């Protein structure tokens, strides 16, 4: 793989603006979420009560209504403030969305986006449905795209015979089986095909259950394959890294793709474990290319450097760090 290629000044400024706009959009979304549901008046036994009604996403989208007290000056004031606040929050959200839409045309013209437009839309839908960094982590091509936006360097362009990053499916790693099943049941995400701890959606998106049960299963499989204890420990370390790193990437149409990315150190290690013990030949080529790409930009993205033991255990990682120009003390000196 060739060395990493920095974005030029115009491209870097465009990516910085994307990140600023997305941060503003998330703040406006958070404010708008304070006004979820609706307030209204309901009569019971001749008395009017102020009620708050919300839809429960994870319980069949049924409605829950609770009383906020009988009609009075206080509840009338409360409803008025709620309605005004909701209108203002929605207006601010619409204003920032319009700026994102305008900026998308710039991103598209510069051809910076790497995430498939359908995938980018799906990730925004997931976020809109309340699924975020606390629920899952994203690997695959979308994570690679987020890594390059955060690091301000392009990932290596696929050469003849190499894996094509632009065509790889997006992988979302979910820790909790109940959440895994809840996402599978959401009709808005299109056709779903579940196969054990994997779930394929009809949009080039693959969900994988990344729970302690899965780690135990991998451990047993690695033991049967006579993997070294150090390899098993590295795999379990990768399972236990913190929640996804909140990032944003650009779709090929310039639209934002919110990505709680898998830590690139964990990305590289899990991919190489699969290469060594689980993947077929074609899958191994793809995963090895992904691992090397993630390792090459880890110094720019990950909160901590690779551990020395991991570099010794996976020479592919050490080689990618050196090839990517990141063979500095931050990567090499952690025990």
C-alpha cells in the first residue's frame, strides 16, 4: 500500500466546515429532542388535564400518555412555553439542515465523499431513531472514511488487485443482543436477514453482534485453531475498547454520515485475527487491506497508541504504521 496522501488546503477547509456544521446540527438536534412528543388537553370526568404523549420506539411504537396536572394558569403557561420552544428548536434545526444541504453540493463537487449515499442516509436514519455511539460501533468502509476525515489524510486508493474500499459493506458492531434484535425488528430499515450473530440489511449494511458471548465463542474457536494465548488476549482487548469514537464522514452525494467509529486499533486487531483464523481467501485480502489502512492512521485518530505487545504480535500493524509515516514514539512506546 502506498503512503498516506494529505488533503489539499481547500479540501481540508471543506472537511473542517463539515465537522463544524455537523456539531451544530447535533447540538440543535439535542435541543429539539427536549420537545419530543406533544402536549395537549384531555377531558376526564368533566375536568381538563394537560397531557404529554410520546411514541415508544422500542415497544412497538405504541404511545404513552401521562398527565401533567389539571388545567390552570401554570399548566397553560407550561404548554405555551413548550409549543414556543419546540417551534424555535425546529426552526434552528431547519436552518442548520439548509446549511448542510448547501455544503453537500460543495463536498460532492470536490468528490471527497466515500460513503455510499444510501448508507449515509441509513446512518442518519439510525441516529434519528435514537441509535448512537452508546449503542453500536461502526467498522468497514464507513469507518475508514471517517478515519480519513478526522485525520485529514486520504486512505490509500485501491490499486489493481487490491480491495476496493468504496465498495465494501458497512459493518455495525452491536454489543447488546436485545438491541441487536430490536434493530432487526425495525421495518424502516428494509429487508433483514439474520444469521446467528450477523444481520444483513438490504442496503449494503451488515450488523454484527459484538458481545461477551461472541468473544467467548471466538475464544473457543481460536483455542481449537491453536492460536497463541497472546492472540486471544489481543482479541479480547479489542472487544473491550470503549464506545465508538463519534465522527462524521461524507457520502458520495455530499450528505453527512454520522459514524461512531470502531477504535482503529481494535479495527486492525479484529480484522487480522479474522484473517489468520476465520476468513476465506477473498475475505482475507479485503480484511488485511482494511487492517493496514486503519493501523496507518491510528496515531491521528485513536485516543491511545498501539501497545508494544500488539505491534510485536501483528507485524502487519507495525509495517502499516511505518509505511504510513506514523512510526513515532506515540505508537511505539506504550508497554
